[in-house]
C-alpha cells in the first residue's frame, strides 16, 4: 500500500483517484463537525459547496427533519440553524436528522473528490478508526488536506500526518510513503511532542480570535470515536 498526501485541495483528474481510498481532512473544522454529526446519530449529511444550494436542499427536504449548518469566514451563515462548531452537532439536535452543511473549504473539497473509489472523512478524533478502515479496503490511500482559502493549512497537515502514522502503526506490511506524507508525519510528531506550536498558525489563530478556542481543542483530541463517515452519491453516512 502507498500513502500519498496532497497539501491542499485542488481539482484532480477522475482517473487519478478512481482506484484510491481518498481521505479528506479539514480538521478545523468541517471534518470534525461531520464526524461528530455522524457520531451523534445524524441519519445523513448533505455537503454542498454553495450556501444557497444548502438552503435550497433544506427547502426541498422539508425543514422539520433537517438541520442547516455552515459558515463563511468561520462565522455562522445568516438564517442557518447552526455554524460549524463540532459542539453544535449535538445528539439532541442532529439525532435522526438530515444535516445539510456548507463550509468554505471542507465541503468544496468533498464535492470535488467524489470520483474517488472510496471517499472517507477524517480528522484527529477518528484517526485510528479511519486508518483501520483504509487498511481493510487495501487500496492505495490519498490523504487530501482541504487547506484554507486556497492556502496550505498546518492544522490539516498535522491531522493528515496523524492518520498516515496510524495507518503505518496498524499495518502488518511495509507501507510506501511519499515524501509529503513523511513530512506530514514529522509535523504531527512535532505537534504531539510540543516542538511545533500550532496556535501561531493562521487558521488556528483566527478561530481563537473569533472565540472558537474550545473548538480548536475539541478538533485536536485524538481517537475519541470509531465513526468513519463515507461520501457516496451526494450524501455522507456511517461507513459500515
Ligand atoms: O473551511 C471550512 O470548511 C471550515 O471548516 C472553516 S472554519 O473552521 O469553519 O472556519
Ligand atoms: Mg480547515
């Protein structure tokens, strides 16, 4: 098995990913919110790239069974039920419901990677569970960091490294790692051993400025859940 890592989301030709397990990582915060929503019993999650489309989907499905979630610039979109803080996707709110979500980078990346053989949503909170699932699937893995506003985001690189490290640690066979995957594992280990200060990085510090410090802590908790969300046919559900 080979693990490659893309530092930031960019459109890829379908044939590049049609035989791969792709893991999308937007650790701050879309991936973590989506994993939390699935963990808390959301029946399905509909990610949309566009905020207007999200509202239209809710209109079509009927408001009573839907939760409309999303952000732009980190802040809740006007008229939406909730923003993009993982803690907002509580059991009492999302249990048994359809969550329609639109975020600046994460949901755009999920859409753009839909031609993957299998498309999984990863973060720190499910790093070992997703690593084991990727090993079960036996295909080459491409970890795609969503990035922030078209830039590389160190938070995503650390989480990608955490997932790649978990794959290596749970594999019985030698795993072939590309150079950037090795870089991401090294950054994750530096974060883990407090040699790298993520709080100084751009997206992390912006979220703290906006008052979302608690989210940055939640998003970097490791192995909180075994839930692995999968995206297929326009919806995210629990991978079984
Ligand atoms: O870009 C995204 O998809 C969001 O996760 C960004 S934020 O953390 O909600 O600002
Ligand atoms: Mg992000």
